[in-house]
């Protein structure tokens, strides 16, 4: 019976839920078929695995209909009936959770029955539940809108054409809910467009932002809920890359964090890290490593990143940000504490990458090279990083022949890999070309056109628009080192 939908549902229920479902099945209000009750009693004893060899339609049929000849359709009908009741149970369970969280549908029924006094009591109770909600997101504002809508319907029935100003309050609540929902969509869609090259149509996008800008400037404009400000500033940060929107996101995080769901908290950090990545990889502003490390630490301390949510990408990023600010002991402790969360297929790779990063940033280039050589990531982004690091380390160690071999290997990889964007591919080809020039220039120290070659290379490298994985700044640092070594 493993392939039956009924078994899938029953497997999903815990011990308390399976007991409640039994009571639900036995209730004559929901079920009057004795065979369905007997089927549940026969099946439920195999909870939670439901993998017993006695759990077959033939043996269940014999328990339910001991005097009859086996009939597949007859037992299947009873199984189907029990499954339909399980759907009702799940719906009822969901409804109970809605009621506990302040569902407003009961208010509509009370108005329809003209139970006005009970309505007032229930309205006050549900309103208190909603105002006490832990998270002030779009669900909170939708519930506020629904409450006001039900209150106005009740008031119109009880005392028509009074308190007409409540229409404005209802509208404003709905508007806040709608804007939060829209901006959540926009922000996520823009992020996905840039990450995965998806072409979305952002309908009403410009109009929504124009309205919010106008609302800020006009007297009488409504006060933005903090979560709406989060999504507005994240959009501006994605589009404009300006520090003021980053600072405002940090402020909103610091002041209102407890009002945001875990999903929204993670969303804030995603956009903070996105801005930092832009500063590091495009503008080459390494001062942002400090903020990256502080955000990483905070996300751990607040439980925004934990064992259940951390990918191996994020694992190595924690190590990289710590090492970039020379927090080597912190990085080592992090690796030991969280290495058990790494997926088995990438554990060796992620650990060797992490140990290599610690050694590299500590100045132990040969040890680092040994660790990076042991990696073989399946993901192309990690492969790129490793190949760039290996080329850099070989050059720094003066192992020119090995460096040229690594450059050739990387060039062939770039030709094969289809997932790399054109901008990245162009940058990496340029990196390899300029690295070869670095090697040749280093070999020609003392020749009369040495400074000319250095100056030309510096100009070419400076003109690179991107700094992914720090390639532009590293090249410039190596050029400076060459100049320092010129005999005076």
C-alpha cells in the first residue's frame, strides 16, 4: 500500500495528530461509514512507518469483510473514502490554526446571524490577537484590512451611513498589504533576474515606486510599515548600488528585526551581502570585508543562519570573510563546529577549500596550494575560484612553469564551461593574459623597456571593469611588487 495517497498523508501525521484523526474519523458528524472506522483502526497500528508486510489490500479486505471473496474495487472504495476524510481533517486542522491566529471569517457569520453583541466581543478578541502578532508582515496587514472590512459590514448592517471615515482606514490597510506583497515580488524577481538570467515582466513596478516616493514627500501620506521600507530599500539597493540604501537596511534590521519573519531576516542579509559583493568585486573596496565578517557573525548569533539552512557555499563564505580580516582562530573554530552540516558529496571539497583559505591568508602559500589541489567541486563557480587561486599561488611562489600549465588548463576550462556569463568569461581571459605578461615582465627585470611594459600592463589592468574574486586588485598588487624590486 506504499503508493496510496492515504498512506502518504498518514505518514505525515505525528503521534498526537494520528490520535486526533482517529477521533475525527469516529465522529458521526464527519463520517457515518463503519467500514471506514474499521479501516483506520486496522491501518493506524502501523504508524509511523507503514511498511509492515501485513499492510496489503488483501489482508485489509479480510479484516473488514471476513465472509466475502476478495474484491479489489470494494476495498479500494473504502480506502478512497478514508483518504477523502483525511483531506477534511487537514482542512479542519488548518482552519483551527487560522482561528487561533485571529481568522476573521467567524465575524461574517455573526453579522449574517445578526449576533451584534457577540460580534463586538469576537472582534475585540481577534483584533487583540492580530495586534499581538509577532511579525508585522503582509499577513498582519491583510488581517488588519479584513478586520476593518468585517467591522464596516457589521456597522452598515447595525447603523447604516455612520462612521464613513472608516472606508479610508480600510483602504489604507489594504494598500499597505498590497504594496508589501508587490515589493516582495519585485525584489525577489529582480534578484533572480540578476542571479539566474530570468526574464520577468515587472508590471506596475515604476508606478509603485513613484507612488512610494510621492507618499514620502506629501503631507498626509501614510507611514510606511517597516517591512515595506525593507523591500523598498532592497530594490533601490539592487538598482542604484548606493550606500544610503544599504545603511537604511542596516538601520531597519537593527531597530525592527523582531517584527520580521525568519524569511525576511534572511532576505535582508542576502541584500546586504549582495551590496558588499558589488563593492568588493566591481569597485574593489576591500574595507567591506570587515562589514561582511560582522554580518556573518551576527547572522549566526541571531540564528538567521543555522545548521538547517547553511549550504556549503555559505559555509566557505563564512571562512573566507573571517580570513579576509585575519580572524583565523574564529575561522578554524567555525570549521570544526559546523563541518558536520556539509553534504557528503562536497564535504572533502569544502573542507580542503576552507583549510586552503586559512593557510593562504595566513601566508602559508605552499600548504594552501596543497589543500586547493585536493578539491574537485561539481559547481562551476567554486571551480573558477579554485583555478584562479591556484594560478595566483603558483605565480607568488615563483613556480612559473606550473603557473603557465595552470593558465592553459584554466583557458581550456573556460572554453568548455557553458554556464559562465560572457562578462565573467572575458574578465577571466583577461586575467590569464595579463598573468602571462606578469610572468614575462618579471623575467625581464633590468631590461631597458621594463618600466614601459609595467606601465602599459598597469593601464590595461586598471581598465578592467570587474574585480570578481579580486583578480584586478591582485594583478595591480603584483605590478606594484615588480616595481619595488627594481634596483635603485
